[in-house]
C-alpha cells in the first residue's frame, strides 16, 4: 500500500505544458508521476498537493503517481489537448436575436394593452433592444476571450507584456502553425510561477528542445569531481548536462572574454588578450538560464560523452 492518499485532482482537461493538480496527503518529493507510460515533470510538491506538468503528447492518458511505475496509483484520466485554443472559455453567449426578443417580451406585463405579436409595436421595440443586448454580450465575450491566454488573438499585446518571444526561440511553419505556437508560448509563460526548482529549469531546457539532467553539488558531488574550485564555492554550483548531444550548440569560432561571438579567425601574433582559440556553445540558452537562475549560484553546462 502507498504511504500517501489521493483525494481529488483538478485539470482533467489541459493543454500541452499545462498543470494538473493532485490533492491528498502524505506526498513527498520522491513521488514521481506518469501520463500513461511516459514520466512527467513534477513541478511542485507539498504534503497536501502535487503540481504535474502535462507532456508534449496530446491524447487521453491515465495519470499515475508513485515511487515507481509498477507501484503507482491511478489518479484518473487527463485529456491533453494539442492546441490551447481547444480549452473552454467563458463569456460567449449562444442565444439569437429572436430568442433574446422573446425573453425581453416575457418581462412585460400581461394584458390586451401589452400586445406581443410579431406585428406589434412592443415586438419591434424589444427586437431592437435584443440587438443591443446581443452586441453588449458579444463585446463582453470578446474581452473575456482576449483576456484568456488560451484563446487570445492579440499576440503582440501579450508578447509585449510577457517579453516574448524568448531570445533564441524561433516559430516556424504555416501561418496557422505560428499562431498556435505563439499562443502556446503565451499560455506557458503566463501560467508559470517560476521558482528555484529542478523541475522549473527542466521546463526551460525543453523550451529550447534540450533533453537534460540537472544536478546540484550538494546532492550530487560526484558529478562535479572535475571541478577544482574551493569547496565553499562549489556549494553554490549546479549543472545542466545535456542528453541531446551537441544539438543547438554552435561554433562560436574565437570569442572574447565574455564569450561573445566574433567572426575573425584567431591569428598568431595578431590576437588580443582574453581571446579564445575557439569555443562552442548555445548563447541564447545560456542567456536565458543566467537571467532566471538564483543570483548567488553558478550554473555549469555539460554535454554527454560521445555526442
């Protein structure tokens, strides 16, 4: 029997990258989650709840949690949608002008003086009001729709507010594909609360298409065995080790002391102090991590052997 209790869960229908919340008791950081057979990222965890991030595959999945897949507990079915625009949005009126007109006529008193036939004055008056009511409802629905990151068409306004697109992230494909990707990125950033967690930074590496493991020195000192810095310094080190080979890594040729790209070749006798013979890296990804990481820590970047 598991050492935790599942009471309920919310987020039965989410978009890719959205969060599912599991409520219960006895949750610990050693508990993992799966959508079907695919392990998911546990974004946050406390004794009474878990926040689990939906993966990149759309479809219907059974959400499972536990120490291992074989000993996991079925939480329930989660529908992961390919496009955030498929999520429901409130504020849309589904009535016609005629239906609103009949509803308004129903508010009038009864009696022969209040004739409500389609050839009467009150019918024509209420139908005019119905057009106005419908227009107001549609306007309110439009604002509700545009205020939702899952359905907005006002990409520029949202991107200005959220400082998107992230440097190094390129949208490609047809116009419809680009619109869907922009909306998805708005949804991702507007829903993320950030934090100094491994799960959060894994979501950032995934944004750049990098499959990586993340290690902290105080938890995995063996991963830092080649680092010869002072022990007190290493306590603030953590590492992103890419499992994607050299994907996304570019040849920077020779760079200055800041690692900024320079196109001129290194020439013996014509080099400046601090110039490197040659360097490689993913500057946009590094810049993103440096912007988001805790200021008192140092992030190291490593790549799997043989990549």
